[in-house]
């Protein structure tokens, strides 16, 4: 089976600053890939380039058969970006919920506005997903009345409501109080067990050790080293990987 994600020679510059430097990557269907590294190494920019929240400077991204070369503005380019975004859900560090909508309202907004579902259809999906993340009892609460962990679980349900084939997580627990991190990681672990293809940028090494099929250490915009959790945590090869893990474990 062909990889569901294929990245070739991906580069991203902000002015004269190179943030991503010629990245190649294949991700298989159902694989959980965890990307680790220091702040500023390019991890979040890489995720944002995958669904074109940032326009890559060079290279090609292919998601589930949709191929987009960098830097080709125009109607077809925009149409392909919409196709890619329909296949990828993204969960951010900050939850980005609509404050004027209830938990259920946040979850059903996408299916109604993007997919044209009726409110009844979307509500059925939204209630099922809120139940799946353990928040059915909060369906009518507004974000201000939810804890950070609850807001992030609503954000995951909102992304899943679009029925993506791939989920991207950009440090989804880093804005949470320590006692709330586990409830979000539990939802992500369940998603992984059910076979969702996932790319996760995180500093939660316990999650990476338990759930990842593969870990990549990134530094200064390049892949430095990759391997299984056992290989990366027990036998890192590159001095930069060893130094990073020494400080974080």
C-alpha cells in the first residue's frame, strides 16, 4: 500500500531565515509518528506546511493521492489545498474554540458549513463524538466554563467531525495544567488504537514511548535521527539527540 503522506524536498523560508531544509518523509496508513525536538527547531512549521496553513517555499506534499507542489498560486492550487484540508484534522496548542458557541456548536459547525450537513445530521455526529471524548454532559456548555483539558477534547472532537483520514497534533498538551494532560493523552491513545494515521509534535515522552510507531528528532530544520521508541530512547546515535533526551527525560 502506498504511503498516505509523501513529502519530498520540503523547504520553508521566512525571508532569509531557513526553517525547513529539504525534508523527505513517508507516513503509512495507521502509523503514529511523533516528532520531537527543541523549541524553534521547525516542528510546528512542518505541521503547518502539511496542510498549507504555511505555504512551503519549495518541495512537494502528497496527502492521500492529492499532490501539491509548493508555490503555484492559482485556482487549481487552492482547490487542491481544500482537498488536503478535507483529509487532515489539526489540533493546536491553544484550543481555538469559538467562544460564542457551545461545545456541541463548535463540533457541528464544520460539518454544517463545509460539508453542507443538516443541523440534525451534524448534531447526531457531534453528540456521538462528544460522547467518545467523554464530554456528552458538557454539550451545552460554553468554552469559558470548560477546563483546558475539556476544551482540548472538544477541539479533538471538532477535528474528527470532519471525518479526516489523518490527524495532526501540534503540542496539544503544552498549554494545559499538569493534572489535565492525561485526559487529553488518553483520547489520543484511543484514537491511535483505533488506527488513525497521526503525526504528533509533543514533549510528552511517555506518550511517545507508549504509542509511537516511529519517532523523529528534529533540529535546525532537518531530520537528525529516527527510529522506534526503543531505538530512540535506549540507543540514540546522534550527539544532538542524546543531548536533547538527556535534558528532557
